[in-house]
């Protein structure tokens, strides 16, 4: 943001603080359950492969990727990439995170609507989140209504992306936990731990969406004040 104002302090700053709290919470929760080995001694890779196989998916590979909490599913290459603390570790956290990413692969294979929509919005989200606020603020500073509205419109597309991400993430976790339970991959106590890890991770998406919404609301309020 190019300048501070009362809307930024009242709307955006609290959302940013919530995001930092959510990030701390997910890291601490993941760290806690990374130290607890699951009774079946199944690794993150094994759990992901099991969920994919149980859903009749044969064209998705599972591979390791560097970093921590860098786990993701790439629908273009159909690769499920698990971070080093997840891929080969038989912990409750590893199994939970791996199962969640497998949930995205299952969504992709089933043509889950919100995931399809979110994938289509990726270019818009990248453009809008990077340049939308800058263009909008520049328009406000220069009293250029067209430039301001273009920036707000672009950022609005990014906000839609953040909001659509929420059902995608919650659905992936729901699928993961259901299969882990039905296939007896985790005991009831272990499943509760995995749920805590995934809930903590989901809160980071909620916080990001809230920050985006508050940032858009700020721009709209500034627009109204300038008018």
C-alpha cells in the first residue's frame, strides 16, 4: 500500500495481525503433531498414495519437495508434492497434511466445481493481487477515477479467488479425514490430532481471505470518500 490512512489501520491491520497469529498457530500445531508417531507407522507418502489408490486415481504421482509446509498438488503435471517433514515421516501431522493434498487430487479427478473455478481465476488473482491495489491507490492519489476503478476491479478478482479458496480447502480436508477414518489409517485419537493440524492450516486461508476482503473494503471506502 502506498500510504496509510484510518481505514488501513482500522480494517487491514487487524486482519494482518490475525494472519500472523494464524501462521504461528499452524506452525506450532504442525510441530506438536510432527513429534507424535502414528500407530500404523504410515508415512505421508504412504497415506497420500493410499488415498489416491482408494479413489481409483492412477495418473497422479507423489514426490518430495524441499522446505517445510510447502506441500501442494499441481493439477497441470498431476503431481502431489510433499515437503520433507511430511513425505517420509510417519507422524500424525505428516499423514494429515498428505491426506489433505490427496484430497485436492481427488477434487481434480472428480471435477469439483469450486476447484475448477479457482484454477481458472489464477491469472486474474495473480494480476489483481499484485497490481490492483497499486493502481487503485495511484488513481486515488491522482484523482483519476478510471485508474482507481480499474485497480479496484482487478483486486476484486483476487478477492473472489481468496473466497473460492475457502470451500476448496475445507472440502479437501473433509475428504481426507473421512477416508483416513473409513480406511482405519489413524485411530480416533490420532484422527483428532490430524483434524487439529488441518483446522489450523484452514485458519490461515480464512485469515488471508479476511485480509483481502478488508483491503478491498478499504479501497471502496476511500473511493466513496474521494467522490
